[in-house]
C-alpha cells in the first residue's frame, strides 16, 4: 500500500513583536495534531516551512513542490 501524504490545514496565526518587527507562527493541523511552526521548521513527511506571513504559510515537500496555505 502507498502511504498517504501528510495533509496540512492552516488553522490560525500567532504573532510576537521582536525588536519592532513582527514574527509570525503558523498554527497547523498536521494529520490531526496541532503544530506551531515557524519558517525553517520541518513537519511530518519531511515538509519544510519556507515562509510564514500574516495570512499564509508556504510549505515545501522533499521533491521541492511548494504549497501555499491561506487562512479562510
């Protein structure tokens, strides 16, 4: 059987002010688990968080395919 690829849902965003700049953290549902992720973090399945902004997060899988998740 072929394993099911991880499925990510952007549930929300959190922010922290650092030195006058805002640092964003994505709140993701990773196959039923809640994960707080910042740019550079690695998620299940080897997916990397490339960018986190106020309304979206960009993920890159092991093959280099980008996926942008936006808040609804």
